[in-house]
C-alpha cells in the first residue's frame, strides 16, 4: 500500500488532482492523519535535548511549532520542520549546555546562509546524481528503521512488542483509507495506553498555565564553540539529507512545485537565525519528515499547520507538563510511526530497479551513510567517485 502511494506519486503527471498540492490549505481527515506522521522522529529528539541541556520546554515547543507553521505558509505543501539530528545526538550524548546549543544553532544558520547565497548549494545539487541522492534517502530510511526496531519497539519489553505489533497491523489496515486517519488512530491508541497504565490526569493539572518563550542572546564564544562542536558535524548531513534529498523528494511527490536547493537552504538558514534568540532548538527540513507526512495522507501544508499548532498550544499552555506526558507515552507506538516513515523512504528506490548498477550504488551509499561515522558525507563522496568511475567504465557494478 505504501509503495503503491509512492509509485503513484512518481508516475502521475504534474497537476493531477490525486496528488497535486493546491495553493489553498486543506484540513480534512487525511491532513490530520499526515500531521502525526513525523511524531516518531521529532519527539524523542526534542525530549532528549530538553532533558540533557535543561532547556525551557515552553520555549522549545512554541518556537518549534511556529517554525512548522511558517514553513507551511512558505511552501504550501507537507514540508515539515525537524530537529537537527547530528546536533541532537551530540547534545544528548555529551549533555552540552543550552548556551552551546544556541550558539551551534546560530552557527549552522550562518553557514547555510553562506552556502545558499554563494550558489554552492545549487552547484552541489547539480553535480550529485540521482542514484547517490537515492542512496542518502536509503541511508536515512535504514537509520530510522533501525532506531524503531532496536530502540523504540523493545523499550517496554514483551508488552512493547505486542503493542507495536497491534499498532503496525492497525496502521497497515487503515493507511491509505481517506475516511480513517491512520496516524491519528495510532497516536490516540498510544495516549489511551499511557493513561490506562502510566499516567493520571491529576498529574497534569499543576502544569497548566500560560508560558511565553524566554529571550536568549548567544554570545560570540558560544557561537564559536557551537560551530566547532555541533555545526561542523551537522553540515554534511544537512547538505545531503535536509537539502539534496528533500529537494529530490519534492520532485518525486510534487513535481509541479519545482522547489530548488537554494530555496530550501534559505528557509533552513532563516529558521536557525531566529531559533536561538527565542530559546528554540536548531531545526531543518528533511526528506524523512516529508515522507512521514505524505505516507499518512498529508498533501498540502495543512498537515504541517496542524502539527505546528499542536506544539504551539503545548508550549504556551502545557510546557512544564510536557516532559511528564512524553516520558510515559509508549515508545513502541512512536516506533511504528518511525517505521512507516522509513518504509516510505526505502520505497523510493523502486525507480532505480531498471538499472542494476544504479540500484546497487544507491544501496551501497545507503549502507555506508547509515553505518559509519560521518556516514552521509562519506557516502556522498564515495558515491560520487563510484558513479563517475562506472560511467567511464573504470568500475563495473552488478553482473
């Protein structure tokens, strides 16, 4: 079913009513379902950074939601905003303080601004062939599937496996049905489980109130430290997945939009030039996020507005209680969401099936990107070399 959706998106002519996003927003059942398609990726990273760096949860949630809404109005398609994954992993693992995170966010914003303004992003987009981009998407899909099956699904022991299996079957039966929003049903299933076994409503009453974002001004030493510790490891992943792979996915799913790499770089940059001053985490666009929204029914910016509004309301009114809720929300349910997002990305490889060498190259790049340090940059460089060697006949892939 999921692969069929992607195949339809790739084969339908631009402007077709079945998949073409309209200039107006829609807020039907499918958009509501799509709104939860990226939940499994975002929530664990947000929670991890809030806890590790002791961030103000109200500021993080509100600003994250506002960036979603701004992006929806800018692109008018399911182009969501995600936390920067490499930065999040480093902050969580090393428990870096908030000022370094904010400095790193500003540093990555300036870096992407320079790459966009100089035209380097468009040049990189031109020289990187489609099989290598597909490999980057494959690598992200493999990573997401690994996180889902290794970290999320087994987190509650045997009960977690049963919960994930039930959620997977329910989602498989409902996905693609216009009248039943699969992701909404799955999230409601997780909320019901949390309240039934782990959470009481009275635990949340003390956290209700109005909480505005807290102003923060990064200083130059923090920006420099953040650049060295966080921005440098993030740039390769951002260029490959946030820009190149996302641009390719917009062409696959919404070809009439004609989104350029430079445009994605501009909005990426602008978000991170604003986030640090309002206490927000560094953010990007990502092919995984778009794949998640699309897989569960999102076709316009409506799904992103719904998703962003949820975070804004949580931040403004329930910020302090956010950590309580998410710590008891069943991770196996988030794992199911993440797994379907991964399947959508992996299914994109089908358009290379006619060329054995291109398909094999994409698989190799995907495995490298998902399994070695600085994998996305290593995979990009190795993929480019092998691609040009095969075109010149110096290397032969496949039988």
